[in-house]
C-alpha cells in the first residue's frame, strides 16, 4: 500500500492495540450515523462476552441513560462510571428488534495515565506539574482531577503538562483534554483543534466542543521530546496554535501526523490502516516534521527538581504567550522563536 503504518495484526496483538477502547466490560464501541454500536466481537473471556453481547449490537441506553448524541468516548466513560466489580445495565437492540437488558460486570479497569504534583520554585512561584504517559479513556478525567487538586487551595502561577515519551493513543482524548484549557469561543477558527485531510485532499475541521472547561487563563507549558507522538502532537499543536500554551522541548516531536483506523476481522485479528493525516489550526504539517518548540529545554529525568531550581524561565513564557497571534487573525504568524 506504500504506507509504513498500515499492517495486519493477529488476535492477541489486536486486543492489545484496542486496549484504549476497552470499556471495562470487554467491548469496543463505535459510532455509526449518530448511533453507538458494539464494533467488534467482545474480548474472549470478558464479561461482555459472558453476558451474550455480539458485534453490531446497538447500545440504546447505559444505566438508564440514552446514548443518543454520545461519542464512543463519552459512552466508554459512562460504562466506566462505576467501581470495579459493579454491574452496568445496558439496553441493546439486535438486528432491528426491540431493546433488551444486559447486566454486565465491570471487570477491566482503565489505568489513570496522569500523575501530578505542586512545585514551588526558588523564587516562590507555584507551578502545577502534570505527567500524562498515554491517551486512553481516562485521560480527560485524569487531567481534570489533577487541575482541580492542584488548584484546590487557590490560584497557581503556571501549569506544566509533561508529554515527553507519550506515544499517543486515542485521538479523542486529545480533543477532550484541549477542552479543559480552552473555551469554545464565538469565532469558528478559535474552536479549530485540527484539520483532518483525507487521501483525496479533502479537509474536515475538528472544532472544540466542551462541557468541562476548567482553566483557560493560567499559563500552560507543554513538555515534549522526540518520542512525543500522534495524539500528543495533536494536543500540543492545538493548544500552541490557539495561543493557549507554549511547547518546551530539546527538539521537534516525533512527527506522526496520520490517523489510523483499527478494523477488526471475524477471527479477532485486525488491520491497522492509515485513513487520513492532520494539520494544526494554522495548517502546519506534523507528519514527518513534528511539533516545533518555542523554548529549547530539557528538564531531564527529574523535572520537578529542575522546575524548583528555576530551569524554566516563566517570564519568557509570559512574553511569548502575549505575543502569539491566534489563527483566525489574517496576519497570524508562527509563535515567536
């Protein structure tokens, strides 16, 4: 196919690759024409399989609440809302028939990919440090909880989001985390998160939709490195181009600016296919290039200690953010170097 990312994977590998979409009951959920379906046979041995759920079942309700208008990511969060071992009640329609109830035990938990700590620099500046190691169904919740915890005792001076070594994961996670730090706004271009470009060169704009904005004003610095890829680059490019954050890194990020679809086969194996590429809100190419840095910086293996010791110049951060021109301005230029 001429695409180095397209590949066939066996059932065991496919189960690992789709771990980001595991709902807690062994299901992969997809959306088709605004309706949530079971997108693949439930994982072997999962409670979803034991309950009798099948590929192409239409999920009508989750714990009594309609799935109408939900994205697969939001439906996943609803399935994960209860503690491990609890029951979730699904109303499912099969082959156009009437809906029927399925009670399924939550047995698989999604690891929280976020850790955080409050750092006080030697000049007395309070910095909220957050590390996110991957994008999964717990990313938005993890970042939201971290911000709330860091700011519970009052305002902090800066936020640092560490995406170093983060290879990506669920693209929807990048969109949802963006919504924590940006308001939708009135101008359409302000709501642009990414441009998706298909094989025919047709562009689709992904715009910000959020119900969970938490902090749109505290200066935000994103740490990246050459291993920060995919969803990490979408998040950083979105926040950077919309003048909400700066990128601090020793080099450009990895440069995987393509979107892949995981298509299951009947025997549990699957095919991973590149379906599109993405551009940042200022139409900057990521694939093969990476997200550029605004501040050349390597905080090393102990970033909190480096922050305490003043290795990051927050005064320069404030100046660069103030000079940024958002993408809707016709005179928009890249972030000053």
